C-alpha cells in the first residue's frame, strides 16, 4: 500500500510541474491578396476551403485592354530595333568615311547624334513594354505559397478602383504550420525564452511546439487585475487534422 501511495504521489507531483495554459489557434501565415490595377474581375478560379499550390491562378482581371497595349508596345520595340540597327550602320559608314577624310566633322557628329537618339528610343520602348508586361502580371493574382483559401471577396464582373487603396480579393493561409496564442503572467513569462520547446494539446493529440514570441508589454489583465503578456507558439498539425482559427487548445509547459 505504501508503495502504491508513493507512486501516486510521484505522478501527482509530476503533474504539478507541468503548467497548462489555454490558448486559441491562429494561422502562422495568412495573406490578403489583391492588385494595384483598376479593372474588372473576369475570372474567379477558387472557392473557400480549396487547397491550392504555389503559382496557381486564383483571380484574373479583364486583360483585353492590356493585350492591345502589349501588342502596340511590342510593335514599337520591333520598329525601334530596326531604327537602331540602321542608325548604327550609318554611324559605322560615317566613321569610315571620316577616317578617309571623305566626311566632314559636322556630318560625323550628326551621325553620332542620330545613333544615340535611336539607342534612347530603343531603351524607351523596352521600358514601356516591360511596364505593360508588369501590369499583365498584376492582373493575374497567383498563390504565393501552398495553402488553403480562407475567403474570396471577388466575383466576376466586379469593378475594382485601387487608386487610393488596394482592395483584398482573396485571403490565403498556410495550414501546414499553426500558431497557438496565449496570455501568461509576468512570472511565467520570465521563466520562458524564445525557442523553448513546449507541448500543444489539440484534438486529443499532444504535439511539439516552439515559442516564437513572449510579449514585453501587457496584452491585458486577468480577472484579478494581474497583467498578462502575449505568448505565441508554432507547431505542425498532424496529417488530416481539420483545424480552425479560434479553436481552443492547451499549451503545456514542463518545468
């Protein structure tokens, strides 16, 4: 009987060494995606809850105007290249004639000016083409990482005016890494360090977690008025877990 009591006492004292802190789930990585362009939404290719891979086209704006400007810019680049090549050939011919004293210095300078003008025009058209190609990329919103679609705020036919502020069109989160948000008192915070390993109890599983933030300023206070500080822990959910933001979990700190 004494042995049994001693064993129970050891188990009980071991539990006392573990501090359990209630926490709420949040995304470790969450991103609101939009565009800098004005325009009309033509395609919405995803829905809420859909898993997407990096680079997946999510939303596309009407690109008819951009395509027309792109064709115009490409034709200007081609014309500028022909003009530049001809100006350089003319400059080479002028320099050869000048070396043979068959061309005046004034005519040589004019040929150099014309070649420089053609080079400048070619650079200008290249820059215009690059700008339009950049706009075409902005008109096609792609997933920047593997994730899950949290919300979609765009619909085909929606008109966007982003002159003053970009409007979020879709929200993407990474479910492969989650964050547990908790609050601890000053004494508990003082005994912790960023990088410490803790346990996160979620849906009946005890998972390894890592402290990534310990607040330095009060986040709030408990019922008795004691200041509490933010504590953030990241962890990797098990395969197949369906976790939601706001779900309550437990952060367990073993002394």
